[in-house]
C-alpha cells in the first residue's frame, strides 16, 4: 500500500524542471532577490512563478503569485491597500499602502472570476498539497497559468514528491506542446477539456506521440465525448477527471473513464481525508478537508448537477447553465454534451439567446472536426432533435474556425 | 420563413392567410425565424417593440418581422 505523508518538505527540490527548453531543477531555478512579505508577485513567465513559489516554501512568506496580465491596475491598488507589496516582472517593487504583519506561510489564490472580479482565497502550502500518496516517477506537463488552483496542484506535487519532473509550457508554446512534451519525455499531463480538445483538433497524431501514462482533466465540465476521444488515442493510459476549485480544493477524482461521478458518492459518512458531497436542489455542495481559509463547512459550489442513471453529472454554472425556453427548462451542459457527441464536432458552446414569444432560445457555437468532412447546421439540428426535447434543440448554430481559449485554458463553455 | 419550415421538413404555403396551427408553425419556429432575421441584419433586434398581439397567420408573422426590422 502506498505510504501517505502529511509533509510539504521540499523532497522534490532536485526534480527536473524544464523551462524555455532548459533543463534545470527546482534548486537551480533563477534565484529571486529576497521578496517582501506579504507580496503579490506578478510574473511574465513560468520560471519566475516557480522561483517565487520555492522562495515562499523555503522562507514561509505570505505570497500571491499571478501572471501580470491577470491583475489589472484596480486589483493592484486593492492588493496594496490590503498590505501587499507588488513585485513586477522586472523586479520593481511597489510598497504596500497598508503596513501589516504578514500571515506566515499564507498562499493566496485568485479565483477565475467567471462571475465577476477575481477574489482572493487563502491557502497554505499544506492545504494546496492534496496529492500525498507516493506517486510513480513522472514528468508532468505544466500548461496552467501561474497562480491558478490547477497550477498550484501540479507544482506542489513536483516540489513535495520525489521523481516528479515538470515541463513548463508558456502561453506562446501552447500550440506546439505535444512536440515539446515528446522531446522532454512528458508522461503525465493535466489540462482543461478545452486544452485537450484543442490538442486533438490541431494534430491528433502529434498528441498520440506523447508517451502519456496519466491524463487529467479539470477546470470545466468534463463530457463523455472528450473522455472517449482521449481513450481512443491512449488505450492504456490512466485517464482521470478532477473537480477542484480554489474554494473547496480537489474534491472529486474519477478514474473510471466516465463523465460524472457515481451517485453512491453522495452523502457518504464523513472521513478526515475525503470531502463530503451532497446536493441542495440542483446545486453541488461540498464539505472539503482541502478547503481554502474561511471556507469551512458545507460550501455551495454554484455548480449545477443532473442525474443520469447512477451517475451525477456536473453540467455547468448554476447561474448560466439553465436555459428557460418558454417555461421549459433545459441544461446548456446537457445540450452541449449532445452536440459534443456528434463525431463531426470538435468543440461546442451552448448559450441562451433572447427571442420573442419564448423569452430565450438555445443557440450554439461549434468548431467542426475538419478531418471528418463538412457538416451543416441542419445535420446538427437533426442530431439533436433525436436526442433532446424540442425546446432543447439549438436552432441557431454558428460555426467557428478555431476553439476559443483563455489564459486559464478554459473557453467559457 | 420558408427556410425554417424546410429545416423542419415542411413546406411554406403560398397564401398569407394560412393558419399557423394548421401548418405546424409553432412558437419555437417563430422565435427561430426572428433570430435568423437578427443574424441576417447583424444587429440585435428589440423584440418587445412590436407589442403583444395575436399572430395567427403566415401574414401576421411576416408583418411582425417587418415591424421588428423597422423598430
């Protein structure tokens, strides 16, 4: 049985870290000057973000790390008023407007802010280190934007466990990551469904050449179609999906290759290492041992669920997932899953459009799978008509040339 | 309107007086038609502008769409 540790010692300090094609280790990353604490370190590359994290781990400082582009002027002012020195990529430091005592060892994350402005969630290296069982030796791809919860998940794994190398992918390298991953022997990769879909869409053969033993999906609703497509390309690879957020941490991990999680996981007896999952109305509620500061107890996640036989599907955000078409309600996530199930569709987004008589109508944007020949909106309407009620069929479908992707590797589906 | 009907596997009758219920042109079809017009014009339409009134025939639909475009 694998050993379980509760330590954030820098056991991985000599793990390989590949940045901009250079093979380094955590220990040999560029040394940053002594950082102030509390500090918001704004970076323009992955290597500096890792260096800031290691500095935090060694010195126990209070740290927020994020890409420069993610923290606008207003947020920088707010951080300064909350006691953070702002450290820019060139090393310039803006001192805080409020002086306060640091919270030693506190790591701050910015939530994705999909419902408004990003907010800060407090963690510690320990609360962010959720993989504690010993892992087989692996080299992990790191495509995530520095400072996001998913980024912390991968980097804490590499820093606190032996033989967990990292290959950092910068935003400008995202289109070619399979080539870089193959070159550096990446055996494990975590990304959003959008990230995986793009990789398949761009060059499935290049993706198939990456010697992946572990594929992880998270950050967005995970549909059966993307799991099946990855399984076809990687027949023997372990494919997992994770439900995680800054607020509740990594709370659901599914390895059986199916979308959703077993219904039997709801309302299980409390266990110190395992989150308790429940449903309130149609909202997922989680009580998690990996929660952020102040998120103790049952957290209403804002994510909407639907039951599908013995599975619980997470269909999307509660405030945007449900579309009311003339009094009949349909889940955008469910419609999207149907569209994504069409072999000619590489990506889809489903949303409501204002319409006369019925108030809202279901509409969609679709990126077709170029390798399977042309499809028309009529094909897709026909496909959906046999799988959805009338009011759930997207009547207006717009075709896009490429899969949209944000810095967070998500596409706002 | 013909495109919406065709997409549903039906044909648009020639007479403006044709009853929508009889030809199976439902609320969803009407709404789709409005969105098609919106897409054609490349501009958001004010669906509240024409006001509430009975839309029972093919001619009523066409009048409504015309009103939308000029609103």
